[in-house]
C-alpha cells in the first residue's frame, strides 16, 4: 500500500501537468496500477488526482468532488 506524499511542488512527474513532447501524440499505459485506498482518495489533493487521471489518459474535468468520485470508480474495485 502506498502512502500519499506531500509534494515539493504542484508538478506531475516534473512536467508541470503537461505531457512531454515525446508523449504528446500517443497514450502509453503506465506500468503500475494505482494502489490507493478509499481513504487515500478522500484526502488526496486535487493536483495529485489530476496527475493520476492524466497519467492514465482519463478526463480531468469537473470539480474536486467529481474528480475524486471518478478516480475511485475507475481505480477501486469491490472485493
């Protein structure tokens, strides 16, 4: 289980929320599936949710509550 880390800046992997030129025209599935808990998503800052959704090629629209619900629906599975 990963913990939610406090960033030193609001940057997604050092790209300031923008994809690098090499990736701008294609989607590449990330190697690791996110392993956050419901509690992690409920306290995750908006910039980190945006980065996560963007990394998986998912829409980054709506207010923070809508983004949280979308991320939880996409990445949390019922057991």
